[in-house]
């Protein structure tokens, strides 16, 4: 398949792995963080980290949009779903994220009309077809997904559809990166930058990482060779004493992003003063809400959203996984009490979550290695 | 995803409707990077 097969070439992978080995400084430990769930998935699916020398460690940041949703927002969503006349719609992953009193899937089993959709456009179609019901879309995701919600709202307004609202949980990538860089828990040497977010925002918003924190960042694609090349580019920067934003994913990411997408986001959304992230707490200006021009489409203004705040279960260490402080298998409940079939934490739900990706693709290899 | 049909302003990729507002006009055979029902980048 074009754009895919040429980036999965095993021989080229071995060549890149050898280049990486020859670039690292013996005796130095390198800790690199990827901040996109798609990267995490690829790393475990293709065993990218198995090709790296032992002193190059990949840790996983808060890049999975489902994983960073706090339990309270799930509870809020369930409360809206139980309102009379509501059809509550969300992506499939979101249905299995635990709140403090269960999941959306369990709420559906109890009788709430909750439906899985593939895009907000599907939710809008339900609203168009059932004008007697109030259709709510549970919007999650970074700047990659927010344009889809924004364009759907523009379409709803253009068509005069009034029974459609959005429960907005969109987040932005730069504030949590800054929070991580300010964290005393974590020493990082560089970042693998998010490829799809960057198709929208471009590479420019990441310039603060080398400028303010002296760390390199390389925007990367999602195939195994993309990631190996990005790791190599970071290591070359460190070897040469450089700290820059580089773009490995030039075939898709323009340095300045997609101006039309940025205009649409600015028209439909505004920044919240603060937003709660699982594991990271409240981060200023890190979440989006609908602008006043779209107030009538805002579920938080149309419904009595309780605004629940809930602490994570004590056994769950998703917060530490999301901050890269521990690896998935170091969590106390990984693979025992917490599995993809019965997740306790969000990182075990989505295929982009570090725990689910590791459980599905890497667990048994590590067990063999340990034996 | 590959555009399979364009009809009355609706763009279909393998029977799934895709919004193409961010990439301009498309034609059958064009390849798009699609996320949550919106084309973010034209690949071809």
C-alpha cells in the first residue's frame, strides 16, 4: 500500500537501527518521550523499542485523547445521557472508560440511549433523522480531532439543526508538554513530536521546547521507519549539541500547519481558563469549549452538567504512566486486576493507550525475556 | 483513504462520508489523510 509499505521495510529498519547504535554515546542514558497515542501503538505493535540499544529508552506521554479524560467528565457524560429525550453519542473507546460509577457502556445497558459513532458527522445525521430527540456528541481529542467537531457544528448551524449539542472535552497539546517539562519527576532528553496534531497546528508551536528547555523535538510519522528515523534525528541533535524542532513527517506536516483548520478552530472554540487532565491535574488554557457564537450547541449550557470531580482509584497508576514516570508493566495492577477486558484505568482502554498497546503486543515478549 | 465518489457535494471514501473543507476540491482516486471524518491532508 502506498505511503505505508515503503515505511515498513525490515532491511531499512535494520540499517536505521545500526545508525542509531553508532550515534549514541556509550555510558549515557537517553530518555525520549513520544506524545501521541498513535506512536505508542506503533512502537509496541512493531517492536520498535526492541531495535533500540539498551541505553535509549522510550517513555509514553499524555498523547492518547481517551486516556487523559478524568473520571469526573465521564460521570458528567453519563448524567447527560440519562436526561429525558437524549441520544448520547461518542466514539467507541469512550464507551469503556470507567467513571466513578461505571462506564457509558454500562449506562447504556441500564437503559440510557447511548450510541457509538465514528465521527461527529454521524451524530449530526442522527439529529437530522430524529428531530424529536436531543442528540449530544461527547467530543474528545487533541487538535487532530477538534476540526471535525468544528466543521460539524458549522454544518449544523448552516442547516439550522437545533437538536444537536456537543459535550466538549477537546484538549490542546502544548500546555501539558510545558507542564511535563516543568515537572521535577521527570528527566527527558527529547521528544518525538505528534504527527497528526502537527498536520493541523504545524511544527511552529513546539519551538518553545528547544528555546525554553534546551530539548530537541522531532515531529514523526506513524510507521516503524518514521519512528526509527525520528529517534535517530533526536540522537544526532544531542550528539551535535543542537536543540531544534525538526520535521521527519514532511510528507504530511507543513511547518505552519493547516491555516484553514486553524481558522475553523478559532471560529468555533475558545480556550477554557483551565481543564482537568487525568494524572496531570488542572492545566491552564489546555482545554477547549464552544465559543459564545455556538452557545446554543453547547451541552454544558443546555443541560445541567453536574461538574463532578473524582479522584482516580488508588490502585490505578495511569497518572504516572501518562507522565512517563513509570512504564505500563510497572503499574501494580497491570495485566492482573486491570486488563483490556476489564480496565481500571483509561490507559488500558484505547488501542492508543500505553497499557493496552503494551498488553496487546508486548507483554508476552517481555515475559519470555524475563525467563 | 481513497476518494471513491463525489456527488452533490458529498465526498465518499469507501462508503464513508468525509468532510473535505480543509483540503479543497477532491476527485475520485485522490488519497486523503482522514481523521474522525475530516480530511486533514491531501496525500496525492
